[in-house]
C-alpha cells in the first residue's frame, strides 16, 4: 500500500508518501505558493521513491476547514490525480491531522487535544479530540463537531475543568492570552501531511472513499471577496 498524502489547509503546503513502516515527505512554507509548488513537491517525492502516480493505492487530501484558496488547490490537484490514474480519493479532516501530529509526539496524553486553525482576529476553526489506543498506537478520535468559534475567557471551560487540554495548531498561540485556565497548554504547531497517515490508512482499510467527481472541500464558512485597498 502506497498512499499519497496532500495537505494545503494552512500556509504550509506539504506532501507525504506513506506505506506501513515508511514515510517520505516534502513541504514549503513560502506564502501563497500552494498553486506553484504542490505539483513540484509531488513530482519530487514520487521520483525519490521511484514510483509513478499509478503505483499509488490512493490519494488522500485534507478536506478542511482552513484556507479557502489552499483547500481548492489541494482538492483539485488530488481529484485530477485520482481521475487520471483511476485511484480512490480519501479525505481527512484538517483539524484531525493536527491532533494526530501532536498525539504522535508526546508520551503523556492530555485529557483532550483541541485543534485550532487561525480564522483571523480572535476566531478559530476548532474541534476536540481524544486519543484512543489501538495496535498502531494512539489514534486521534473526534469528540465534537467542527465549528468556527470566537475565543473568549470562557471558551472550552467545561473541558478544562475535566483535566489538561492541549491546544494545538496555528490558531493556538493567539488564544493563550485569553484562555488562562491552569489546565490549558498551548502549542503553536504547523499542519503537515504526515499527520494524515493513520486516518488515511483507516479509511483505506474501511474502503471509505469520496466521489471523485462530486467531492468538494469543507470550507465551513462561505468565502467572502474583499475589495483590495491597494491602488491598481
């Protein structure tokens, strides 16, 4: 099994080639480079692994929420690869992969992991996860619905009363001055395709695939065009 993983939900554009026991990855954090760099990263990683896209078992893509433009680039690229090579398409929640990245790097798990993707000002895209142990190690399992939330001092008060909570993602750091509960831990981490591996493998094992023709990103909020204030 070879799974091509594509993550473009934030400012980091990353790709990974995963098979059990092996992970090879590429990434760039150059601003607004998703459209120009994603295909290059995919080509580089396939050449390094001496594979073609036809040698892959499926393509997995982060479905959102996150950057409107980034998600469009990632999903359209994944769909094009799947259509051209007749491969299944797998989608992974962008917040779940953040929680999984954290779960894979710590030995002592918090009561909950809360993923946060920056949605500007004091708003974040967020969801909470618990870590379930299985034969492959810890698996980040969602415990509530993905939502957009404006952060206040009372945000996540119920979770924080239950035990330590790790807030992870590029939206976490800005919340540290507002959420001051002693059980709160803030980790300003980046999204990366490597965090998709466990969820993508589970979807592959369960044969849970998306419709290549009709699948669209999960934007969560409608895109709003803004008139540029710069002179043209």
